[in-house]
């Protein structure tokens, strides 16, 4: 079955205000605790996800990402996929690829010019969306 957890498991998740409130709640109550194994697993997963994102974007750009920017980036990816399928020129695909990188303020710009690259970029967008959602909730 499901178990309700009333606190986030990684100390770096969420905004600074949310982390401070969480710390205060943890000091005043010992309910809602999670096993050390689960906490360790989630801590590792969060750290790996953050490391993957930091490879591609600097910390300032990560803080400025919004769901709207991610939506726009995914829309551009759909356009890239359509352009690849229709056999458009490499130049138009390259221009769309640059627009994608600009939306997410990515430093590392490996061209998104194949369907495999579009798929990887969609996966990256989902990862970033999940991280933004967690930060917005907290």
C-alpha cells in the first residue's frame, strides 16, 4: 500500500524558505519518518539528477526555468521532429535546435538533428520539468 510522507527526503530539495520550514517541522516533530534506506536512495537519485542537469546548464539558468519555458522548448522539439520527418534542410533544423537551447539556457549545445537526439532532448525536458515542479511545490 501507499504511505503518506509529509516531508521531503533530500535536504537540498525546494526553495530556501521551504527548506527552512521543513527543518523547523522536523525539529518539532518526529512523525512521518522514512527508513534510512529509502532516504538514502532518494538522496542518491536527486543528486544524480542534479548532476546531470548541471552538466548542461549553469545554476543561474536552472533557477530561471519555468514550466512555460519548458513547454516552449518541447514545442520546438516537436517542430524539429516534423522537420526531420519531412526532410527539411539542415539549416532550418539547426535554427530550431538553437531556439531549443535558448529556451532552456543550455551551455552544452549538441545539435538536435536526429530523431534519437529529439527523444533524448524530450527526456531531458521531462527531467527538468520534474525538478521545476518539485521546486515550485515546495
